């Protein structure tokens, strides 16, 4: 065992593309797909703008039994896992089912399935609620179903630690590898755009209710009014570098460092210290210096206090390097897919390292913080180390360092 | 009186309640193949029983949720329906 965790497969189901190639093309070009939510049941809701995975056809990517028995967030995760595994190849050839594990993060669960069953409960009575409701809504559903479907019986888990849990899931997978698991299928996908889920989100003061796709999600600007939500996410195949080498799989990037902190729900001023500590912790874990960071994928929550805290956290943790390093937030073109968001950023970070290109931050033109936010178009740069940041509405903060192999 | 459960209806229920597609002819030809081999789990069978109870407007008694094959299930359901009638 080398002790180094490498990414050998990337599967993306995002509002701006399905599959890593389509996702990268749209991300690099700064395409925005934020638009008006077209689902039935949203007419009366003040939430108008989100990132929807419009091209996804569950029946084309997932067997019928899973389409019927599981929620959309699990359909996304299964499809993304398939894409990642197709790229990596079988991660433990000749091994036992116990060699491969599944870890996902989940923040909103199976809202669409749950809403359908609750409508049966109150519309027709309890005898009309199907038994799959007992498992389909549950945060653990995607891990369980991917494990069953793929026969992956290693140490499976679900991280329910807020949006930043997406990064914590990768850290959890890395720890499993250090304990001897050969490979982990890891990531998160969310589907929070059923009307029921939309109503749940209305309680978040950080949610943007701006009805115009060009103005709904403008982090780091004086027009910041919150974030636009999104559905989708990414799954990865991660394994020890030696395992990848032994089976001839290509290591696309190294998961080099991670740290997480907690500073309390919606306490954005305090998130400055939490995020700075997470950055320092992740860099320490990776044995890298602040000046080694070549690009930052920002959390970019999109409220003035949260944006300020993030810009200051970068200054606190990176020192003078903070005003030189390129920062980007491609999620302004797709919305924030809760736990899926930092994993989409991780996918974008790996692709950025591979292409020596920093993708831009769609919609954002004038930045009002002392950071070098990449706007308008992508920027070529020699990239070896990327820092991915994430915060959750409930107070979690996390930082992840990925490097070239 | 309630109509008996046929393999045709069971085939439809397996698909609509659990997304498991097995043709009526397959069930008729080989009714002893366990549900598990088709990928129908215990939750799936519970869903089928619930839907049958809603359709017939009566509860189905006996150990129907313990049936492992289409043959055993159809027999047990029909025995219960006959008693109820």
C-alpha cells in the first residue's frame, strides 16, 4: 500500500452535463444553465431559479426496478457511479466483494418519492402508501442501492454532515483505503427540486428568491442575494495508488488532504475562522504550503456576510498568496446541489488540473472582495494543486486538497 | 365475490409495484421459480399484497407475505379470497 489515495474514475450527473466530458466542456466555457424551475407544483412558490438536470432519463441509465423502487437522487447516484466505474474499470479484479466499499453524502434525501407517497397517504389513505417509501427517502438509500447493485460489500457508509459532507465523504473513503479496502465508490447526488423539497428550502434565509437567472446567484458581488439550488452530483472511484498501478488503471488525481470544522448554523462571520482552520488542516494533511495552492474552488455561498467570511478565510489561511491565487466558482452556472456541490467542484478541480485551465464563474462580472475571481472566460494556468472549499447551511466547513498524480 | 388472482394480474403487479418485469407466460410455465430469482424482494411482495387488498377491498389473510414462489403466492391469495367470500 502506498498510502496515497488516487481518483481513477469520475462520474458526473450535473445540470450542465451528464458525463465528465460534457460537464467539463460546459464548465470550461462558463455555460450557465440556471433557469426557471419547470416542474409541476412550483407555480405558487417564491423560489423560481435553480439548476435542473433536464437531460437525465432514468429509464435509460438505471434498471426499471430501481426506477420504481428508489428516488431520483438515487437514480442520479447510480448513473454517476456507473459512469465512474466505466472509466476506472473493475477496481478490484480477482478480489472479494469485501474489497470495494460505497460511501455517499446526503443532505436532502428522497423528497420526490416521499412527496408522492405522502400525497397517497393524505389523498387516499395509509393503505395506499407503498412499502418502498420505507427505504427510498432515506439518506442511506444511494449507498445501499449502489452496494446491492454492484455487489460492493466493503465498509459502506453515509455521511450526513451538511453540504460540506460531500468532501467529508471523500475523506471517509480515504480512511477506509488506509485500513485496507481496495477501492471505494464515493460521492453524492441530490434531487431537491420536488415541490415538497422546494418548500423545505424556503426556510433558508440564504436561498435566493431572485426570479431572474442572470441575477439569482451572484457571489462575491454587491448584488449577492443568496444561492440558487440545484440537483445532481458526482461519484468517484478512489483507490490506493498501488492498487491502481497493479491493475493498470490511470490515476487522474490524488486526494491529498482534508479537514473539517463546525461553526454553527448560519453563523457566517464565524465561518471565517472555521474555513481558515479547515484550509490549514487540509494543507497540513497534504504536507503542502499555502503558496503551493494553484487554484481555489470557492464555496461561494452568495450572501454578503458569507462571501466576506470566505474571502477573509482565504487571506487568513493563505496569507499574501490569497490575493494572487486564482479563485473560481463554476457553480454560479449550475446552482448549488447541496452535498453534490463540493463533489461537482472536486470533479471540476480534477479536470482543471488535467487541462491546466481554470474555469470561469458564470454571471459574475464585478467582484467586491480582495480575491482574484476568474470571471468571463477560462484562464490557462499551470496547475498542480487545487483547493476545494465547502460550507453547509447548518454550520459545517470543509477543505479538500487534490493534486496531480 | 372477489375475482381470483391470475398470473396475468400478478405479472402486472410485479411490474407496477416493484419494477420487476416477468411475462405472464413465464410465470405460467414455471410457477416454482422463486420471486428472489426475478429480483423481487420482500418489500416488493408486501407492495403487491397491499395493492391487491386495495383492489379487492378486503384484507388478505394467512402467510401470503412468506410465499417464495408465484405458485405458492397465487394459491395462498386465492385461498384467502375464497374464505373471505
